[in-house]
C-alpha cells in the first residue's frame, strides 16, 4: 500500500483520472497535489487515488513509484522546438453533455469566456464553444464530469510551423 505525502496545496485539475496521475509520475513528478479534487469529492478521493494507482502498478508489475517515475521523459521535446502556431479547440458533444455547466463556469470565471450558455424554452441548456475566443487551454475538458464529452481537437489554422526562436514576438532570438 502506498503512503501519501502531504505537499503545499495548489490547484491541479490534471489529477482527475488515473491515467492523468500516472502520466505525471511517468514524467518524473515526485508529488501529486489534489486540492480541487478534494474540494469537489471530499478527502476520500485521496484513498481512491491511492487504490487506483496501486492497482495500476500491480497490473504493470511495478513495486515502487521509482520503478516507473520518469520513464516518459525521453518522449518529451524542448519547449523551444514546439510549434508556436499549433492550435487546438474544445468541441462539446451535446449528446453526452449532462448540462451541469461546469465547463461554462470554469471558462467564464477563470479563462477566456469561450463557452456560450443558452437556455431553450423547455428549460434545457446548451453549451457551445466560441472558436474565436477558445485558446485550447483544456480547462473545460478537465473540469467536465463526463468522460470524453469535451474533446480537444487540433485545428488547421493555415499558419506555418514556427518555433519560439523564429517567432516575431521573441525579442531575444539567438544569433
């Protein structure tokens, strides 16, 4: 059984699923913080997370966190090599949506006001992404309680691949 360590709390919505937790550990993180999850689901969520991680480790044959911590680092790239013109947008599946409004609230209050909220005559609610405002931050998908209801899709914006080194906003390019 794993023993949790307590770390200074800061919001980290990326811990919502077991796969997200494992990916952070595979990326060499030494601790996971669960403030938002504890606020939404109570402290029992920590026991559930520990149980889930323990089962995953058993399935994979890992005995200790250090057996797999950092294994994904080789799959990362230097930030300076990323395409600064890459664009992704949220897409809400109206068939899966339970009309809870969490996506709208999170985007409206803490992000880019990119999700429109409409109410029909019958009282049903709909949520639509405003592509021009969406910056692809993924906050809506992380806060949504319905798996795969909100998908982040790459968008072909017609812009050339450009790294930070060559980006017009970079005031200090290398010689």
